[in-house]
């Protein structure tokens, strides 16, 4: 586990502070902190004595930029891992949206909530899909993480939204990753539902990817009939 070095705290504050707007956050605006203005002895104090140097804005910014040292320093001083940005995004939303693979992995290891929605009703998985980063999506589709997602009582309400983002933003590799996840769960219905959504939206890349990589018999679901009707298959 990476740990922020005390002699880097002032640099973090100088370079990263007060950039990301956090909901309900009260950053010390107007205070300039530089390396020279913070004595070495002050930088070496225990985390609970330097907690005032951090805020949730810094945590959200660290998640967005992939600054793991700053992220861990913020968490160690008691900043909530479920801090919210102005749009309701948590650090996991921010990291997933930015395609910060290592940061997403660390936040999940630290038990960040994976089924939480921001103000736009997006899950971290939805943000990962929009990032076009298959590596980020794959982290959220791992067995232990996926079980947390589909095990949540509210997931079925949001599954259509994930499907919508796959249709609108999923590239071929991300679609393959999602299909592989559903095939591993023997969940034909989810893939067929995605297929139908892709047909109705005229997403030929999605339909072609599913047809060539799923191994599911779509004839019994009449998907090919719908595809022909909407002119997706030629």
C-alpha cells in the first residue's frame, strides 16, 4: 500500500488543493501554502494533527487525477471515502469517469460503495463505460465486485441505465467484457436485453459484437427478426 510521505504534504496542498468543488465542503480559500511556509517539524506530525490540511475537494481531485499518495493521505486523516462532488459523484465515480485504473482498484479495495448513484443517476460502472477504458470496466466486472453490484437491492432499478450507457458509449472491447461477465453468470436474458436495445438504437457495432462473441441462440428471442426489421443486419 502506498503511503503519502510527510515531506510531500505541502506539495500536494500547493498543487492539488481547492480545485475540485465538493458538496458541502468548506476549503480554506485564500490561504497560500508552500513548501517553504510549512516547517519540516509541522509536516512530520501525526495524521490527526494535520487533518485540517486536507478536505474532500482534495480527495475528489486525487481520485480524478490518479494521485494515489494524496488520496491515501486524505483517507488516513479521516476524509470520507463517500465524499460527494457538486454533481453528487463520489471519489469512485470520479476515478472511473477519468479511467484511473489503479485508483479505482484501490478505492474498491477500501470498500468504496459500488452501487451509489450521482445526480445523473449514474453508477461508477456507468462512468467507467463512458470513460471508454476497458481496463477500468474490467475491475468493476471482477467476481468479487460484480457480486456487490448485482447483490444490491437497488441494482435492478439501475440495470437499464447501465444498458443504455453500453449502447451509447460502449466500444467493442467494453461490450465484449460485459458479455463475458454475463456469460460467466449464465445470464442470457441480460445479453438479449442489451441486444434488443442495440437493435432499436441501430447500434451495429454492438449487435455485431454480441452475435459474434456471445454463443447465445437469439432466434428463440426473435432478435434477428427485430434486427432485420430495423435494418441493422444487412
